């Protein structure tokens, strides 16, 4: 990358600190600056075209440059550009979106609470759980169980829920009262000779042992993604979720389904909750709710959660939690239009139609000499590279990611796993180009390593 003294890249290096980035490496190498998007493609400020194989950050369901979302934002911006939802205030789009989400939820839900990101939604869920426990006269029932390799956000509480080391290192996390149980990645964590069924049984036993060790009367909730995303696209084995949910029910532990990545079609159903027959008390929604055209998230809660919270708010005089842009009318209007597009164009049907080819082509890459495992469901997947002598974890993944970018495909390196999560509007021929580029990139890396 050639950086001119007053270029966008130079100004970015001078003034902008980035998320999930080695700050010193950015100072040295600069950023890749995107200028526009169209469909499944994005273009950098030099005009180079890329397939956005990650939908931005797992989120641009309807593709880039969707005029209906631009028009929805413009209409609402000209009518009521902002209003809040504090102190019994409301606006039309937030009311309509709350109604839509509660009605389309795959399990009975009572209310929707709005925030701006998945991190904030998961933080809010934990605060609600603590508030509810106090309301029910169970102040000791506050502990939360998450999972190793789970991803639930980056604010202080949600980062504590996240089960990835780099989200904890040097941040003094996780916070007290948050625990992590087994990751349901069979290949990575099975014992020698252990069957998939035995692995599921062990995962369930480890969860139950943790609950018993801490005391069931002190454990309030369990949080999990139907399919783990940022932990490496980990699809749980058959029988995993029934076994986990049986234990939660046994010990009266609330279940938070983090649908931030899985929601709105990604797994071949509108929600991952349907794909895996889950019965959550909470559902956290973001990303594809608005295709990330506007920052918005929602927390759905059932009546069992809502009623004690509502009673406590009456006792105190308020539910003392909220953020300035919660239920933002422009964001809500865009989310409503985005959901309408997903439904009208049957993008969930498109996922189901293309999933066999997507997963088949991903599975074929598992046979590449550099690969060890392909994982996925619906239109989400990852290919993990085999460990190689002389390379630390993540180095091969980083090399392959760079080659893919050079060839015009944006993936995401999660350690040595390369993730794919294309917009739901992708078609069959575009899918072929995506995987042809992936395979060609693998071949280039192999030649480099063999040289």
C-alpha cells in the first residue's frame, strides 16, 4: 500500500484508533479504506472490487446499496429525526418494531427493549436478571454461566461473558460471578475415542457439575449462541442443546439465546432458536435486524422475566436503565424495512436453497492439504487450517486472509479458521466465484509454504 502524505490512509493512521486491531501494526501498514458498496460487493478508495464474504461483520443481510433502506431512513429523518424512549416517551417506528419482533418471535415473548448493539443488549439482559432476582427476594441468585469460545460483546459485562482470551487480557476481565463451561466443538475438544454422543453427555455433565459446585440457588442464567460465530463458527453436535436445556430447566436457570449473528435467516430459519428447537427466556437481536445500515439492537423477554421486573420498577418508581438512542426512530424505521425485505424476497428461502451448495463447496475445501476441518450451517461456515510446524496459532490464518484480500475476497481470520458469512442475497454463480477464489488462495498459500 502506497500512502500519500494527505491520503485517507495517512489521515486514518494519524487520527483513528481501530477496533480489534494491532495499533502499532496499523501505524506501520495503514488501513484498507472502503468507499462504496453494491449488492455483495464493496469497493475500496482505489476502485478495487471485493466480494464481501463476511457481510461486513456478519450483518449486511440484504446487501450493500439497498435503496429501500436509504429511502426509509430519509423519510423518517425528515419526519422525526430523533426521539427517546425514556420516561414513558415513544415514537411510531419503535412501537411498530417492538410489535413486529414480539409477534415474529419463535417462542412466546412479552416485550422488546431496545439498545444500540449486541453488546449493550447482552449487558442489559444481565442487569435485568440481577434486578429480577432482587425483585423475587433471591439476592444470592446472580451468577451467570457462558461458554469457552462464546462471543457476546465487548462492554464490561458482555466481554466477561465472551469466552475468548484476547477479550479478557489486560482488561481485568471477566468480572466476578461470571463463569465459563465447555465449548461444544467436538473435533477440538473430544477425548481420544470419545463418540459424539459421549462428548455431548460430558459437556452437559460439566455444566451440571459447575452449577452444583457454585450452588444452584446462586446461578441465575446461562447464555449461548445457537451457533458460535466469532469463536470460529462452531455448530453444536446433535443432542447438545436438548441436553443443555434439560439441565437449565432442572435447576430453574434462565436461558439467554444470543441471536446477534444467527437471527434473521442466517441458519436457514428466521432464528437459530428455530433451527435448534430452543426455548429461551431472552433473545438478543442485532446485526441483520437492520443489515447494519443503522445501529440498533433489541432484547426480547418473556412474561416470566418481565413481570417481576415490572413489579420492581413500580416499587422503586422507575426501571433505571436505558441509553440515549434506544428505539431511535430512524434506526427502527430502517429495521422495519429491512425485515420487510427479508420477508418479501424470501431471503430465508434463498438461504435454504443455497445452503447445500455452500456447505458442499466448503466441505470440499476440507480435502485441501492445508485444511483440517470445515464447519457450517445455512450460509455461515469456516475452514480451519491444520497446525504447521514453525507457525504460531493464527499466523497461517493471517497469511491466507491477506492472499484472499489480494484476490478480491474478504473473509475473517479467527485464529487459523477463515470464516464466511455472505449477504443473504448472494446467488449461485456468485457463490461459485467466492469458493473458486477461496480455493485459489489456498493453492497460493501452499505454494508459498512449499517454496
